[in-house]
C-alpha cells in the first residue's frame, strides 16, 4: 500500500519501488505512478538517458539491467529514438567504458543509440554562481538546451556516497555533460556551486535512481573492499523533481539536505523542492525499512609505506585530497600497487617534513606544486617526481601514482590490449577529447 510522509500543497512527490519482484516491474511502477512514459514524451518522441558510467570498476556505474529495462519501457511507450549518453571520468574514454561494462551490448540488443560525449565538439556555457565559462558537449547543448522543449531528458544515476561531493545522484550526474578539460578547474571547495550552476542551466525532466545497491566510503570502492563498501538496497527511486528525488536518495543513505552542499545550494535557487518535509514519499515503508547510515569518508586503506603530507590550507577534500586517496586505495587493493613514496597535497605543508623526503614523490595539485615542485625536482631528480596540476587532473594523478606504485596503466582497462587499442584508435578518429592517462 502506498504511504507518504506528510506534505504541503507546494511539495513534490518521489516514489520508491521494490526491485525484489523484478527490475522491469519496478521501472514500470515508478513511471506509471506519474502518468506513464507515453505522456512524458515530447514532440520529437526522443528520449535522452544520462547514465552514470563513471568508470570500469564494479559497483560504480548504473546497473546495465536497470538501463535495459528503462529503454524497453520507453520503447513500449512509443519512443522514436532512445539515446544513452555519457562522458566518463578523466583517465578513461567513454567508448571503452561502454564496451567493458555492458552498455554497448544493451544498446545493440534494444536498438538504443550510444553517444560518447567525449567524441563530440564542445560549447562554452556561462555559470552564474562561479562566474566562469565551462565547456559542455555540443550534442548535449543542442539536444537538451537549445531543443529542450522537444526532447525528454532522463537522469539515471546510481545510489552512491562520494568522498568529494558527499553523494552522487542526479544533479551530480550532470557533470558528465561537461568535457573533461573543464572538470579540472574548480574541482575544489567551489565544486558544489558548480554542480548547482549546471542544474540551474539544465534540469532533467525525470530522475530515476538505480538503488539496487548503494556504496559507502565513497563512489569508487575497490573490489577488495566491496564487503565493507557495497550495501544491498533493492529499490528504485524516481520523480519528476530531480532535486526532491536526490534529497530522498540522500536521506536513504543518511544525509540531510544540509549535509550535501550541492543539494543545499540547488535548493537555494528555488528550482525544485529541497525540504524533505514537503516531499511526498510514496511507499514510505520501503524508505523506513531500507534507509541506512552510510559515510562518504574513505577507508584510508593505503600501503603502509606511503607517506601523505597534507597541507594545513587548500587541501580540498573535493579535489586533490580525496581524488588522490581514492586512486591510491584502488591501485593498492585491486592491482597490487606498491608503496615506498611520498604524496604532497595542499598549501601550508611543513617545510621541515618536505626537506626530509628521500626517494620518489607525487605532488597533487597546483597549490603544492607551486610551493615545492621545482625544489623537489632539483633535489630528487625529475624522474622521481610526478605532478598533477590543477585541482583534479585525474589522468595525470593516475599516471603518476601508477608509476610510483609499479602498475602499467593498461592494466586498469579490464579489456585486453588489442581491443583497448582498437577502441582507442576509433575514439580518436571520432574526435575524442578524453583526458586519458599517458601510455608511454
């Protein structure tokens, strides 16, 4: 029986659907509650599904079967063309990710069109809050902004905590529309405003959160630590107000609006309902029985002989710090990465500690590079010092850490070298702008 939290007239509505009886029935229940997919289609009858295909590791991407059943549902509702769109995280390219995690197979079997946004041209848009331009995919700009009224836009993220943004749901999911080069700047204390600004420019018509599982201790858990980080939830969360849907998704994981800065700032714009007391939660029994108290804090599971020198200032969790620490944990546990080196991040690092460094060093972020990069290269030798400039240059972070941890970046692909090379050549011919790890 449908139940709800008390809601005022100006409230939004979000529904939870149990996936234990089946994913297809849960997808149908979510959309039918709001009148059905046929009524949601716009004049073009085209559907654009923004998945969360951040990378290749298990547990980090929208489940392929949730994607499949969503495509099939809209096919049955009369959709003309269905596009599955994404631009994966830096250090990867989207064509490889779709191939490796099964999205390409789903698209082929359902007739959906995969769109690798890193292979599209870029268009600058101005973000009011941070008062800067960023580059987004021209495909996304033309289809979802210029022709907004004609096309149905669905955000299909995964239910995850995130060490840099607390949670990663439908509003955070839109960061995949941004070209990778524009993700490096401001991936610091300003990132929350950046997410809210993008949401102000473009709001999905509907958010459907894949909650088959949730992740705790961040968005990119190592397979080794999966028992500690992967939490079965067995539900979908959906609604036509993406902010309200995210607020409910966050609450299921134990986070309030004020815990998640980009949700709080999105709520302040008035675009959507951020007050959970004004959100009508349909199927409250699922919400109450399956809510958890998760954490976005990392496990701090690193090689014991890696030394971290964290600055007293600008050692931003939203960028250099957690970006680097997440990669170290993944390389250590899933790829047998070695230690025996030092990592610098942030400003205000103790100079005496830096002067004691011997051996190899990775410097994360422009703040630490500006303070110590030249001196450490001169003292230790350029070959012993890797640098990752900006606030979140994940490709150079991964490259530097792979070098120090004795891992070749090709090992991370999870696809054999021949196929990886063929996919990469195709992506480059198609114009990929992905910021990938240097392979030589």
